C-alpha cells in the first residue's frame, strides 16, 4: 500500500512539473520572477488545483482502461 502511494505521489509530482513548465515557460528562464508574481497575487494553490483536476481525469481514464482489461481477460 505504501509503495502504491509513493508511486502515485511521483506521478502527481511529475504531472505538476510538466504542467507548470507547459503553462509557464518562463519558469525555465527566470523562475524567481514567476515565484515573485505568484507571491504578489497570493495564488499559491492554483498549481495544485489544476494538477489535481488533470490527475483525477487521468485517473478516471486509467480506471476505465483497467476495467476494460479485466473484463476482456475474464472472457
């Protein structure tokens, strides 16, 4: 169980990094400016919110795919 939680946390972290880099390309060139803008607007949780939404959508797709595979293997 702990191993599964660690794997899912890694998935979530990688997704967070990928989404942050895709949405804010200036993170690569000047990350301190992006962090300063985030602190000025006080929107610390919006990256976690968007990542959670995408993670849940991907999780739903994974669950459907696993269900279909199990259903196929029973036949």
